[in-house]
């Protein structure tokens, strides 16, 4: 009995401290070596490195409540939220720089930024708002073994409240429990769960992923978001969080939910493959023509170019979804290369992460 208890305690500690959301120590070592020799990897990492250095010239600017969902371009609260997100890239850059260089000034500054957000930002349970917090969760995951206990407690409490409020709000929004909102919700809850070692959050995400495949994705490769919005933009926006969560779950548990096929015969992998002909130009689609959502018409009336009704699908934003999916299907890289390379927004660095993580599996 004592041996069993000890084993359980060891497993719990491993779950808490293992870095499935960011990078394990052996992966950091691999990244360090790669950045010494690979010019393209250096270019792809450069924006995060620059963000880390910029953090020393500015104070954190956390926002008390994120407001992006359902707001039009030009809305002051949306603009303020996006301005505050600059902090999040700095956090991640600082955390990576610390792991790569072992210079404590990066760690101390990253913790300063994390604490600033943990003490100011309040959870609102909106997954479209909270999905922007990914870099903060990844930064915490990189640093969690070295954050002083009192400060760690504050940061964990913030992350717990964010995930808990997501789950609470899910029970109040039944009509939205299987659209792209829920894809972002389970991703955020799962990401936080694996970062802080909360097994209830982890299980919520794993169960939610399987349920989402059953109720959100369709066997022909499309999904309910595409049907509702008549836009490939939302096919991508729905798949991106599911793939990101699938990567974390694969790294943490060994389960491959990217290729998981539900009883409805749908899968994430099939939905990714369904989009490929639209990305390559083999097929075309005019966006939003038959959208059932009034907000889509409001964005078009607001002259937001990415949401013009009837405009042909622009494949360039597919690069984020494809790059995430390359973790499971490296063959997709030939499709990714048909698009313009993206480095400044951090998408290029996902390629580096894919290389590092595959090399250490």
C-alpha cells in the first residue's frame, strides 16, 4: 500500500512539473543547438528574442478584462485589449531566453510580467477572449519549476480562475457548446490543466475533445462552423485550437486525438485534409455569402477587409493551422510552402517547435 501511495505521489509530481505545453529540458537543449547552426530557425526565433529584449524597456501593461469577442474593428476596448497582448509575446520571449541562456534577468522579468497579469487580469469566461492567453500559459509552463512558491501561488490561482470560469460559463451557454467557442474553451482549459497539473481540467479537455469531434466536425471534412458561417475562415478558426490541444495531449498522454475518429466518422485529420484543395486553389469559395450570423454582416458593413461578404477565400491565414498540423502530418509541409512564409507573428517558430519536439520523441 505504501509503495502504491508513493507511486501515486511521484506520478502526480511528474504531471505537475512536466512541461507538455512548452518544452521539456531535453527539447530546450535541442533548440539551443538548432539555433546555433540553423539560419532559418534563427530568423523564426528572432521576433520572440526581440520581444524579450523590449520587455526591459517597458513596464507590464495588463488589462483588467479582455474584450475582443463580438467587437468591431475600431472598438476602443478591443484596441486596448490587443495593445495589452504585446505583454504576452514578451513573457514567452523572456521565458525562452531564460531557458536558452540561463541568464536570470530574463526569468525575473518574465515572472514580473506574469505576476502583473495574475494580479490585474480577471477571468470573464469568454473563450474567444481567453484564447489569446496562450503565450502566458506557455511562459508559465517554461518557468514553473523555478518560480518562488508565494509568486507561483498567485499565478496558479489566476490560471485556475480562468479555466474554472470557462467551465462555469459553458454550463450557461448550451447553444454554443459545440461551435468554435467550445473548441477554444477546451483548448484553454486543457492547456492550463497540463501547465499547472490540474487533472480535472486535463480530463475535461480530453473528454471535450472527443465530444467536439462527435458534435462539431462532420464526416465529409467540414464542420458546423463552416455550415453556420459559410466561411473557410471559421473552418480554420475552429480547427486551430483543436490541433493545438491535440499536440499537448499527445505529448502528455500518448493519445493521438488528431487522428481520433468519432462514431460519426469525423476526425480532425479529415477536416484538415478537406481544407487543402481550397488552400492550394484547386477549389474556390466565396466567403460569408450564406452566413446565419448577424455579426458577420456587421463586420462587412464596418469595412473589415477580411470579412467582406462574397470575397474569395484568402488561403494565407491557413498557414497557422497547417503549421500546427505538421506536428502530426509532416507531409502537409508541401502545402504550407505554397503560402507566403510568416515569421514576425510567430507562426514560423512553430516549425522550429515541431522539429525540436519530433527529434526528442
